[in-house]
């Protein structure tokens, strides 16, 4: 009713996993480009371009990590508020039970 924090936690974990996958892909791209048996200015240009693109992938990975951290902070706040709501509900239940079980005074006539 108030927000499924388990679903949100799984999404934060998925964002972190995607960030890790992006970093691994960037590393693979650079390694593959470096492993190409090709030399010359065009080869150097290609390798520079791959390194530049891999840095963009790492930037996106960092953004995924930031999003996961923000989502974790949101989840913590949702959990805190859910607990506060539950505490108020418990207090209201106790007050209501006390009020219903209290002896009633006879009406003044």
C-alpha cells in the first residue's frame, strides 16, 4: 500500500549490476582494440576513439551507480515513513481499544 521497498531494492541492485556490466564491456572493447594486429595512424586513431567511447560507457556506469545510491536513500526514507505510519496506527488502535473498554458514565439528567 505504501510502497514495495523490496522491489525498489531489487531495482537498485539491478542498476549496480548494469553498471558493472558496462564497465566490463568498456574494458573488453579497449582490450580488443589493443589486440588488433594493425598499426599506423588509422589504427592509433581507432584505438583512441575506442578509449574515448569506453570512457563514455564508464560515465554511464557511474550514473547507474548514482541512481542506485539515490534509490537506496529513497528506500530508506520510505521504510522510515512506513514504520512511522505503523506506529501511529498502533497508537490509534490502543487509544480506540481503551476508549471502547472504558466504563461509561450515566448521562446527566
